[in-house]
C-alpha cells in the first residue's frame, strides 16, 4: 500500500490514474513528464519529527509514506540514502556566508546520487515481476543501476555508447551488468534502448519518461530538510543536465513543507556548464530549451536535449531560484576548493553546484550572510583524471636526508 | 577528559603512563606496540544500549568513552564511521551459512577503513598543536590522511614511493597534501619519513609505532557489535597486511564484551595473500614473522614486514580464530562474487576477507550454518583496473535493431 493517489502532467495538468501504467501524459507525449501525487494527510500522520527520530532505518525507505513503493520487497539490502550533510565552516567564512553545508552523495553505494532513482526503479521492477531493468547511459545512471540490480538479484541491461569512462565502465563490468555496447553516440544508444525496452518488457530506468525516478531523487531534499530540523537554508545549489535531480528537489522540499516538516522551500539554483546550458538559456528566454551539441568536461551534466526541462524550469521559478551557467574552469576550480577546504572530493559535475554558489556570491546574486547548501552528486573517484587539470605529482627526489630537507623547505615545512 | 588510564606493552606487559608521550615500549622498542587501556567502569556507565540508541551522532565519536580523544575539537566535520552492515542473504545461502553480513567500509569519506585511524590521528594532532601530520604510504593510509587533514584545516606530509596507483594519487593531489615523492621503494620512504617526523615535530600517522591508530580502527568492531544488537556473529573475516586492523578488531570486540554490550568475542580470521603471508606463517610456526619480499595484486595488504604482528597474533589466538592465506586468483574471484551477488564493489585487498571465508567453508574450517561477518576495507573505485582480471567490455555492435536483437539473444534476454 502506497499513499499515491494519482499522476498529473506537469505541462497541461491532465491527470492519469496510477493504474493506467502510463509513464508520460497521454496528451503532451514525451514532453509531458508526470508528477506523482500523494495523500499528504496520510503522509503527515505517518511522518513526524518523533517518528523519524525513532526510526533506525537510515535509508530512503524511512520516507516510504512519500514514495511510490509498497511493502518489504522494497527494502534493498544496500543502504541507499542517509548521506552526510557536512558543515563547511572555513568555506562559509571565506565566501561570506552565514552557513554552508555540503550534502555528500559521493558516499552512496555506487558513489553517486543516481542510486536514489535506481533504488526506486529496482523496487518497482521487482514488484512488477520484470525480468530486467534497462537504461541507456555511459555514466552514473548505468553504474548505479548495475550496482543496485546486482544487490537485488535482478538483471540490468545497459545500452552503452562506444566511449565510456574507465571507472564507470569498471563498475558495470564488476557488477555483471548485461551490456549492449553500440558503435554510436549516446542519442542513438538511447533510441535503441527505448525500442528494445518496450519490445522485451524490460522495466525502463529512463530519466524523463519514468516519473518514479524523480520520486527517488527527491529524497535528497527530504534528508536535507530532516537534517536541518525543519529550518530551510536560504539557497540550495546543484548541477543540472537533464534537470531531473534539480526538478526533484523542488518536489521534495514542497512536500516536506506540506506535511509540516519544513518551514519553507529554499531558493533552488540549477547550475549548468556553459557548453551544455539549454536549461539556463530557456530560463532566461522563457521558452522551451533548444537542443544543442553539448561540450563540457563535466560528463554527467553534458546534456544537449534535457529531458526533464519542464520540472527543472518549474523548480527554478516556483522557488524564486534560477538556472545559471559556469565555465569549465570554474567547475575544475570548484573540485579543487571543495577537496582542499572541505575534504570532499567530487567529480566535475558533482562540484558544479558549488561552482554556481561561488559565482553567485561574486556577482551578488547570493546575499552576504545567506545559509546555503550545495549538493555533491558524485565522487571524484568516478573521474580521477580530472585532477590532472589543476595538480600534478611533484618530481621524485633522491632518497636521502638532504634532498628531503630541501623539499620540506620548498613546502615551507623545514 | 578521556577515560584512558594507561598504556601497556603487548609483548612484556610493562606499563607506560600516558603522560610519558612514549609511543612504543621502553623495554621492547619498536616490536613493543602498546595497548591503550581505559577505565571500563566509566565506559560502561557512559555507553549503554539506551544512550547509543538516543545518540544522533552516527560517527565514531559516539564511542568517545572508548577513544583517546577528548572534547569537541575531536569532532571532524566529515562523518567517519557509521558505515552499513549489509545482509547478503543470497551469498549466505550459496555458502551454506546461517547468516552473512558485509561491513562496507568502502563508504568512508576517502573510501577506505583507514579513515578511522586518520580521524583519531588528526584529532590528536590538533589537540597537541602539531602543525602537520606525517606518514609514508602509497595507498589508502595516505589518501585517508590527506582527506581528513584537508577537512580539519591541517597540513599532511606524505612520503610517497615513486610508483603510486592513479586513483589514490589523485586523492592526494586533489586534497592538496604536501608530497615528498622519493625515487625509491616503500621501505626507504618509510625510514626517511620516520626521521623527518621526529626532526620537525610532525604528528606521526604510522601503523605499528602509534598505538592510538588501532583505537580508531577498533571502532569497526564497536559498530558491528552495536548493529548486531549485542549478539556476536560466530566468525569475522578481514584482510591482513601489517595486522593493525585485524589486531584492533580483537580489542574492540573485547571491550564491548567488557562493558556488557556484546555477548562474546567472535572467532577472528585474518586473511593474507599467499605472496605476502608472514603473519599466516608465524601463526602456524609459533614464532615471530620472518620478513619477506611481498608479491600480490592486493596492494593494500602487500606487506613483507608486518609492523603490528604481536597484536595480530594475539587476535587470532585469543579469539579462537586464525590467520590464513588465499591465492591472488581467489581474491580476484572474491571481488567478482561480492560485486555480482551482494552489489558491493571492493578493491582486491578489500575483498580478501571474503576470499578467506569462501576458502574456510570449502575446507571445512567454518562450520555449516555459522553466522559470519566479512569486512570490506576499501572501495573498488580505488583500483578499477583490477576488474580487467575477470571481465572485459564486449565488442561494440552495429547501431541497428537487428544487431541489438542478436546481442540480447546472446545474453538470453531476447
């Protein structure tokens, strides 16, 4: 038994009964991503400060009254969620902020936030009796699905473009995903995956067409709200590619306000790379995003045709936030500063949110003294090569005391 | 204020007052690693099932009554500890075990168990007013120290042999560690580090000479005892190189028994690679370990001169456990099986404990129906190249429906 009462198109408002099995709006097609709606009165009774404090389950399933998954079969053995909200006091001072917290989703099972969505997908696939879950991705969505499917004893079918980053590919191979590697780019792999998924009855883990994935992703907002004991920060920053994580934040915070566990929805800022910024442009122009050919070093947000644009634009506008861009050099600098000043090593896309906060402070868009949260969406171990863009190993020295002393003097430590 | 009442040599039993500042036994020298002793009556009053259940701090600092660190300055901003104890039911059935849990320390801040020791080192260095913490390592101890030092705003001086694995080096560079890279192997780097550490008054993060590091590492046992609600498993397996983690397990479980939070100490099994097994040989022969030239693919346990041998041998004997070996091929197979059947991706050394359990079951050393825990000490993202030893990416197919159908048929999914 879930508290889901219906699905509603984010564009036209048309309702779909959950029994229909439809995943996008019958009227608007693929543009019409759906919102999952809950009986919030029931959720308010089930989720209270007291019930949450007493719940020893630290995973996303503690919020089951706001999730589309019923019963114990949803309890995957891996702990998805419960990642730390790390205070970064030195950075807050340096940036002139009243407070800064970093939500570190690099510490999820597969080292990215995507596990929140994969967990819901795998649980729903198990409930539906599907024999496999399918997705097209080179990156974190794929390695996340491979990880959680392996834990649940389910097969995962991954449609993979030819070029895939080493660490993420290693995760797919280690967990024994069923790989369909295609001599083509991401868009072609996506289309082939979509067709085969329907044809063979795989459960679809596709951002933009499966509305339940945002339900998993919104749990990052539920956790931030709970960890802040109901007092919302002023502003929350996160990288944005398809816009699914960013859009889900709004839904999560709004639901926590609705059930009385958060005082207000913070201003939400989605951060795109300059070379992959169709959402940021649409936020300014007011229209739909225009497809582009993306180019950025931040592979996880290198998206030219953002599939969750409607929810992303709503999140920025309804929260009084924005969608902005940063240069690749600013993203690299954000990786460096987060690692050195907060001890948190992010992959480039994972540090984009922090880069946006730094830029907003510089430009006066984020006021002095504000309380900010940045979400790190993936670990730096996913892309260790990125470090070469700002640091190099020093030349080895001779193995003798005098050379050591010279080196320590160079470092100001002698 | 800590509850530390003294230090005692594990070999000769000689006591050292904590005020002496000595880190090894005055009589036995470097062989005489010390045990840190606590007022267990005080610890029993401070740590109860009720007080732990009510404590919202999920890090190792929840056990401060059994740690050598006093006061709030110990509270590093990163959450060290609180890693999940994952039930692996399919693997338990396949191995004929009554229960199997995997303690996944790949989910620590720097993705290895070593953070437990680095956290205590950094906290003690801050209390002592040291300007830097130093260690010699190519691996997880170094990347852990770099991560936690950065978070605490302290400098870390890392003596690095010339050859260092990419992902671990990337962590050092990202977090801005002060690197002294030496054109030599580990042993020479260690000696140069030891001398410079004394000379310049750095705080030493050196396994075997600093008794407080095991105090950090033992928290993995405290967490297992707490998560099992006081009912010890029959057997606990972990990889062993220097023997520090393995030896610390015994101390942690024994203290939890002493304060009434665990019913008994489980049998502890340390697992070494065949090519780096001086502890396993000494366990059989009864003498001291003989130094060897180590050779194994599991870099984190590739140790030829184990520095914590006395505590490791005590752990095996006093718990009714053992120190055993496995072949590199068994370690690689353990990485594969853990990733595929439990969804947990370990680096080779991190999977050695599981390899030992599999071998013990095969040889009848672990009885059918036993309840076992294996500790994964580091994430597979630390060494993604290891996956190439058991899996390869499939050849890409043509980007067309017919080729996809052929591939799905090969996978048994058409």
